[in-house]
C-alpha cells in the first residue's frame, strides 16, 4: 500500500464475493435500514479439500500459500462479512491442523468475535468438511435476520415478510473442485477497477479495504496460538 501510494499507482485486490448479486442486494437493504441495528453476525465456512489438494508442491504451506483455510479459502467470505457487518474489534478462539489432512497450516478454526458496534458472533472455518457446504453468513438485526448461503439470500422481517433471492450459482467452489464457480464476480471487480482508473478514484476493493480482512486473519491465528483475547489492528 505504501509503495503504491508513493508511486501514484492505483491498488486493487481481487475479493470477488462482494460482487455476488445477493451480496449487492443485501448491502443495499442494509443501507436502507431494513435490518436495523446489527446485534449478531456469524459466519460458517465448511469446505472440502482432499489430501491430494495439499499434496501439490507448496500447497497449504506458509512459504507458498501464506496460510491455510483462513487466508487461502476463507478470506473471500470473511471479507464479505466485514463489508456487510462492519469491523471486528476483538477475537478469541482456536486454530489447528486436524487429523483429516497432512499439511503445515491450519485447516480448522473456531472463533468468537466482537464487532466495534458491540455486536457479537462466531466464525467457523475448515476445509475438512466432506463433501463441502455453501459458505453461510447470518446477520441478526433489530428488524430482520438475513442469511447468505452460497450465492442465495433470504431476509426474514419481524413483520412476517420474507425476501428471497436465488441464483443459478449455488455454493460453487465449496466441494472438491475449487474452480466450480462462474467468472461474473471477478469480471465485476475488474470492471470497477477500470472505472476507478478512468474516474481517478479508489476502487471498491482497495488495498486499504483488503488489509482489514488480513488483520482479522492475523488476529484469529494469534488467538489460536496464544489462547488469549486478541485486539484486531485498525491501522
């Protein structure tokens, strides 16, 4: 980020889940106050990667991948979670390598989190859940509860109304084939980046935006290693 700033270069990061149609719909509903004040946001990332995936040279290592399930798979859903529910202030939890895989980095994480607005939640992430399930983000508000499961959305309002939006994409990429998803969301990120260049503005997913989820992941791993409550860096 500092190098890009000094060089006058626009920096963008590919965190494509923000551009899923259901994510855009939920974000707009939240801007309009449809959920009210958020009191809880919890995320479940239960994916499957066979041992053959980690047997590839360098896969699941710090040197090549930089981390395990949080950095390599979960980062996209965690970034979407933060973009919807707001920043997390502190984390407490566990991170480990399960007996399902032979690998250097973590494949199983469970954490409790507290958001800056006072809301609480949990994060459950793994690549050991056969055959793989759609990632789920559930947000409880004072007026409604929203559930993002894969690329589908359901919002249940306290007055009995239920808003539902389904897509043809399902939970692509959550099973043994990590490439089982369309390129639409990636294309949307690139289009926004090109527009940012033309309009001389920051892209929707700038380096600063991406750094937020990286700092959350760092805090979760530190909490797992130390057993302590860890504050999430904000600068």
